[in-house]
C-alpha cells in the first residue's frame, strides 16, 4: 500500500467515491421509485426474503479476505489470485446448496415463487466473488473513479431493463432481472477499465495468512448479517411479505442517503487509517474529524427527512405505500448513528485488531437479540424501535475499545457531535410547523428544505462550528488546487 497518502489524494478519492455511490444510488433510487409505483409491496417483500440468503452466502464467499487484502501492506499478485480462485470455489459450493434448498425455503415461507427467484438470483454469487477482488484493488490504490463509471453504467442499463419489464406486467421478475443485470454489468465494465487480471497462481500459505486476520471479520460479518436480516425473516414468516415490503421501503430512503455518505467515507477511511496505523495520535485525529464532519452532514438530513416523510411518500410512491411512513421515520434515527459506528470500527480494523472487532459484534448482537425477542411481541413497529435502541447501545459498545487504543472516549465523541445534533433539532423544530399552513405537499416540502438548509447553515456560521469552518476551508483548498492544476496544464500547453 502506498504510504504517501496526502490530504489532496484522500479528498479526491472521497469525492469520487461519493460521486460513485451518490450518482449510482441516485439513479438506483429513481429506478426503485418508478418500480414501486408499478409493482406491489408484496413483490418487494419476496425479493427482500431471497436477498437475505444471498447476503449470507456473499459473506461466506468473501470471508473477510476483502478487508484483509486492503489492510495487508505488502499484498501482491499471489494474494489476489489465490483469493480470487478460492472465492469462485466457495461460490460454486454455495450456489449448489441454495439451488437444492430453494424449494424448502419456499415451503417454509409458503411462497412458491421463491424457488425459481432464489435459483436465478443466486447466480450473483459468482459476480460477488469476482467483484470483491476488483474492489479491494481499487480501494488499495484509491482509484474510486473507476467504480463511478462502472456503477453508474450498470444502474442505468439495468434500470431500463427493470422498468420496461415492470411496465409490461412482469411483476416480481422485473426486480429479478434488474438486480441480475446490474451486478453483471458492474464486473464487466470494471474488467475493461481495470488492468488487473487473475493469474494461474495459488498459495494456501497466503490464504492461511490472510485468513488469520480475516476469519474474525468473517464471523463478525456473519453475526451482523444474520442479526440484520433476522427481522426480515421473522416479518416474512410471522406477518406477511406485504408488511415486509413496507418495512424494507421505510429503511431504504434514510439508508440511501446515509450509506452514500457513510459508505464513501468508510471506503476511503480504511486504507487511509491503515497507512498511518503506527501513529495513534494521527489516527485519533482522523477518526475525530470523520465523526464530527459526517454527523454535521447526516444529522440535519435525517431529522429533515423524518419530518417530510408522509408527503414525500405520497408524492414519490403513491398512497398505497403510506404504511411505510412510521418505519421511515424510525429508521432516520437509526441511520443518524451510523457515522459514529463506522468511524470507530474502521479505526479498530485499520489498527489490525480484528479480534476486538469480533468481540464487539458478539456483545452487540447479544443485546440486539434480547431487544428483538422483547419487541417482536408488540408488533412490527416495535421491532423497528428495537433496532433503534440496539443502534444506540451499539455506539457505546463500538466506542469503548478506542478509549484504550486511541484515548478517544464515548463521552468525548458525544461532546464533539452535540453541537451538530442541537442545531439539527432546532432546525427540525422550526420546519415541523411549516406543514400546518394549507399548502400542497410539493410546495410544503420545497419550503421546508429551503428554510431548513438556510437556517442550519446560518446557525453553524453564527456559532462558528468547527466542522463547518473545516468544510469551508477544505472546499476552498480543493478549488485552489484545481486552479493550480489548470494553470500548470495551460502553461505546459503554451510551452
């Protein structure tokens, strides 16, 4: 890994990663909105159920190797090729398992369509096996520009396929084809834009070495994936796929916003922190900067989204999706906590302490499972509230090791983010009362967003929030660097 990771390279990588996630997922969200208007909540519920089993399989395929390849400083072609062939081998075994177990799963959920849907969508396991290596290499080299073009191209083409099929009454199969073509196109485009190709190299010694770091992440990811998806399994079995469709759509909107910001930061953060892992003070400084800056952006977005949830759902998804509103509002609070989770966990991974990472996952999931068992007795909405309670406890648990590792306590972290939280709450309180005026839904949302943005920025400037000043200075530096590069190019052309 290149240790010469400058601020400008980090910012450039972060910008491209945010463009990749923001651009592709913006189009993906548009596609999902159109499909939601054309299809039924049950169609989405069936896909969510199938996706649970595919997600678990993908965790087993990657086995923590993706993060291990990024974290290992001297990873070479033998490492990449060895993991590549191992991933394909594991994907083949898991595909066979899912193929023959599909009818049993369909009988369990009393939905015959699941058999064929699962057998077809399980093909994406092979795509994931290939894509995990491509992503690891791109992340190591911080070449996120390549991901931008592959993701955007895949979303556009697959979206056209999905919408066309939905419009022609193919039902749930529109979602199946859309997802299948999306993941296929991502690896095809990267195959042509990235120079890496697997070579006929395999070393069990290298696999064991990587696995010694990655197995803890594998167990952690398995625990997290099982815990994350168990709610969907229970809702699909105990209630209905229709209700699962409302629940999953409620999670999708705040998840879309935060995962773009949070996921972009996470992708750039791991290789950056890993490059400075010997300097704990520097790592603490970077972790603190990420927490303060990302919460400054995420908090007002989540509070604002929760307030405009009902008219937004009516406008985008139509009134048949209104039962998703309370889920959306609860998940806004859940996702507002994500930047705190990510920064703490990525710091632990970058320092090579996957053993601590695993212990944290076990502790969090024990608490989460207890909350789930209690909440399920009170219905699906109570289950969503339980996710929020577990998320809040998770911020405390994730931050605990960094008191010793980085001398950065949970009290210090919450002290850092409290100004952004308070300003966001004031902003939310003001725009909440705007809906009391008799205006159309669209006009109300536009006014709320406009006033909320102006008010939040004005308060941040008035109280001279450190993160706001930092963002302005960073933006100024980026613009100045761009001007200097432009001048250099012009001068070279003149010569």
